[in-house]
């Protein structure tokens, strides 16, 4: 594993007399030991259970009147997240009834649909887009360019302190990753890896992660938003209580079930990368231009886009549909909340509460309704070339800007 390889590199190359002070913990027999089963950490488990509890407490009347419909992308860790969410949700529901809660066993009984993440079946929560993989070569260039630039002074400092370490850009990124991973594993204590870096360097690292999400899974990659169109078309069906109209990544067998679009309360679980794709297909980042790879941009410059704002550990998003009385009669609205932050839609003028008229919202989802650029997911191309796609679909300029 690359994380352990960097630790061993330091232990083998650096004389022990230089492993002192804030570096002392790196001495043998220290070894990086990730969670052996690949599941959630204890803090992750608590976070997901609390998320379920909070979901119930935010919408108690809706939860009491409706049965929650739950789906997962099918990955073990995602399934575990859903079950823990349901434990918190069900416990909060029971406690609201003034009953003593004894907890709920972790079972799949409350998960309505578990998609097959690795199989060949259609999966809107983890769509298969071979064209995306074939165009992978250039997607890492922006983040790699920034990584070389922002880690240069860090490499100098660490290699000066840790004589003969010969740490490179990738080693620095790994050490920064370990701060986050080990803090999550040992929460509430911060990992000692975090002390190796300065505050401004963490801002640069945050921007590095933003570049990766933007150019690998978001609007910065031509087929990034297309991965999310299947889910958006399901969302349209749910908001209108009509069958799903989609020819991309949705599952025909699941689409045929009335509960997939006739309920009023849903919870879907997937990975952070697919969340970025779904948000992109929804147009949540329409005001964000391609991120600068040469300098760190503020969230004001990126119109609120940052990996730490959009997909932190345990990321969540709520889409609220509401019916409100008004002088001209009742109106239906929608509102997005991403990690408790109201996100107004640029293509749908919001009111003072950040809400958008439902009909306007539905009218504007043309990218998803038209299937995005799904035919290119299976096109037999060595890579998806911008000029080719421009001829294939004139609307490319709207995404590439």
C-alpha cells in the first residue's frame, strides 16, 4: 500500500536522530494500519447514525406520515452507511413516541434497493461510463500541476528536517491524506500527521482536492455531469409522481416499481465522486468556471465550490419540495441544502428563502432530460476529444465555456 510505503521510506532512509520532536512518532515500530475490513471508522459510524437521527428531527411530520424509501449503490461501505443512518432514524422515531429505544440490529431489512455496484446491471448511483475511463489521461493534469507547485516548499522543509528522506510530491500528498484518515479513525484526537503542516498549506491541500473532484468527476471533465443524468431523471419522476423517463443509467426493473417514484420520502446512498456528478448534472455548479490550476482560488471566486464544502466525510444533501399558500393561490417550491447550506440555483431565480418554483426547476433540467452526452459513454474512442464532441453536440460550449 502506498501509504505504508511512504512511512517505510522515511524509516529506512532517515537516521533516527532526525526523527525527533514532531517527527518522533514516525520511528519504528510505527506502521500505518488502515481498518482491516475496509468499513467505516468509529467516528464514521457515529456520524452516519447521527445523520439519520438529524434527518428525522428535521422532518418529523413528514417522517411520521410517510414510509422512507432507501436505496444504496451496492458497495459494502455504502450499505453500512445506509444501515447506520436507518438505525439513527428509527431510534429517533421511537424516541419521539416516548418509548425506550433498545437499538436496532444492523440488517438490510430497511434497505429497499441494493444495486449491484460491480455487476453489469444498470445502476444510477454508480453508473458505468467506459468513455469516461478512456478519457482519463488528462483529467489529473490540473491537480498534479497544482500539487507540484504547492508542495515544493513543503518538500524542501521536510527533506531538510528529515535528512535523506528524499520525499517527493506524492509522498507529501500521502502524509497530508494520513492526517485526515487517521484523525477520522482516532477522533476526537487530531492525528500527529496534521502537525507536520502549516495552516496555509492545508488551504492549498483543500484546493488540490477541489481540483481533483472538479476535473475528474465534475463539470471540468466533459462526461463528468453525464454520469449523474440517470439519477436526475429519477428525481424528476419523484417530484412529478410519474414513471421514470430515461435511457441512460437507470434500472428498468427498479423503474417499474411504483414506490420508486410515488413516495414522498427518499434516501439514496452513494460515494462522494458520484455525488459530484449528480450535483453537476443538476446544475448546482453552473456559476463556477473551470478552476485555475496555477493559483488557489477562494470559494467566492469558485461560486462556493470546494471539495470540503461539497463532499466532506459523511456528505449529505436534501432536496425539499414544499407547497405554500400565496396571494395568488398555493405554489410548489423546491430548495437544495448541501451539508446544511442552502444552495440557490442560478437558473431558477430564488425567493428570500432560497426556494425555486417547482415548475421552473423541472423546465430547466434539459441536460438530464436529453440524456446528457450518454452516447459517448459507449463510443469506441481512445479518448473523448473536445473537437469531436463539439461536432457531435453543439451544446458543448455550455459545459466547457
